[in-house]
């Protein structure tokens, strides 16, 4: 009985050693994303993300956060994780543009900070922080 229990435990342990590396793959990233532009417009910020990899990026999510202005009066976050119009995939070489106007207008005076983050199921997260200045509804980059 004791030898049987040790045998069963040994078989289970060997099975786990064989199956675990296949189940928990360390590198599932097969493509790359890049922030190609961040621009000011009237009462909004536009950002463009490009799939610079060789495969389609799946379940792409883009977040743009704008904050600052006098007395930190601006705090706007736009999140896009796909919709029926733009979908959730981004083909190799394709560019996806997001506009914060979808989340609301930006109006104020003073320096602002724009944080952009993009990630996909099969791509590492990319992010960047940008500085601009707002005068009323105009977002100006230097």
C-alpha cells in the first residue's frame, strides 16, 4: 500500500512537471504596438496607435488621461477597448486613432499632462506622458 501511494504521488508530480510549462507559457506576445502621435485639437486630444508587429493585435485597449490646468481643474479619462464600429483587433501596420472628445470636452487654462497607454492581448503595454498647454478649448503642444 505504501509503495502504491508513493508511485501515484510520483506519477502526479512528473505529470505536473510536464504539463505546467505548456500551460503557463511565459511569452505570449506576438506583436508590438507604438504610440505614433499625440495631438491637440479643439477641446480634445487625439492619439494614434500603430500595430508595428507582423500579426494582428487582439483585444486592443487604449487609455488617454488628460489632467492639469489651473487649480487642477481638468481631469478627463477616455478608455477605448473596442466597439461595434472600430472592433477590438488591429491589423499589422494599421493605425487606430482615439479622440478624447468621445469622453467629454477639455476647457481650461494652463499646463496639462496627457498620459497614453495602449495594450493588446498579444502585445506588451506601451505608454507615454506628454505635456501641453490649454487656452480655453485650444490644446497646444510646444
